[in-house]
C-alpha cells in the first residue's frame, strides 16, 4: 500500500528565506507527482506536476524535483514571502492505479514578515 | 475559464438526513474525482467517474454513499442517513484526461452533521 510522508510537518521561517519541503513514498513506483497548496478553509491549488518522463518542474519561485529511484520529491521555494504561508501537499499517482492521487499529510508553512 | 465549481460550500445536516453535494468540472473535462478530508487527516480518494460511468469506487464506504456523473449536469455525491463521522470536507476534482494528468480541485463542500 502506497503511503506518503512529508517532512517537516510544520515550518516557520522569516521572510526572504529559501526553503525545502520533502516528500517520500513507501513504494517508489509512482507515475506522476503533483504538488498542491491549500489555504485554510479553501480548496487545493495545483502548483506543479512532474510527469513520469521528467525529473523537475519550475514555476516562478517554485522548483519541484522527483527522484523516482528513491521515491522522493522536494519542493524548493525561493525568497519566501508571507503570502506563501499555507499547507503544502504532495501527491503521487501510483503506477498500480494511476487515477488515484495518494496524498501526504502536508507541511504547514508560515512565513513571518 | 471557470474552475471546478462545487456547491454548497457549507452544509449542515442532522443525523439521519441526506446530503447531496454537487460538482461541475472545468470546461472540457470529462474525468471527475471525489476526495474526502476528515478533520486532522489527509485527503483520501473516494471515487473516479467519467460521463455516465463509475470507473473506480474503491475508496467509497460500502454503505450510504453513492456518486454519479450523468450525461447532462453536474456530478453528485450523495450521502444517505448521515452520521457524525461523515462530517468532513468533500473535494471534487477534474482532469482533461485520465491516468496521471494534472488534477484541478474545487473549493470543497464542508459537511457538518449535528
């Protein structure tokens, strides 16, 4: 059974810092991986999708990488801002059943001004 | 281009009543998914539908829960005879194609059972 672990569970940083969020899968056989952002009481906003043929994706200050051999992904946020404060979720499409996203519990990020 | 639209955003039901949650996917998307987020837990897959077909319902509770995506109109998640443990946020999502495509989520429907 595929399980997803996100580390750290919570993170508080001053504005301007670069930071890394980690995600790992118990079964490295994942097809694609998607990072989301969730604000309190809101839905999920898709940030980046890394497809099976890719190793990383970039969007603005965000960069996500995927090491399929180890089943690990990182989300790098450059020059963090208070508006980045949210819960960040990683989710994988397991090879075995590619239509179901398996989610981690998330990393709660707080960027202090 | 409107995103995934869910309604109602908040719903309060007494134990034993029925809850009906509606979802309109993004324009052009024919793949719809429902996920549930219980308090203090992560999101869990419930069901995957395409127009008029349930493709995968392996995450649905065996009783009281049903989902449909008719040829016309929104997808509906129906919960009969609700219990307190059904209180959760229910998220609908859609994608243009299946299997590993980018999935876009709605704002969620928060169900409270009193």
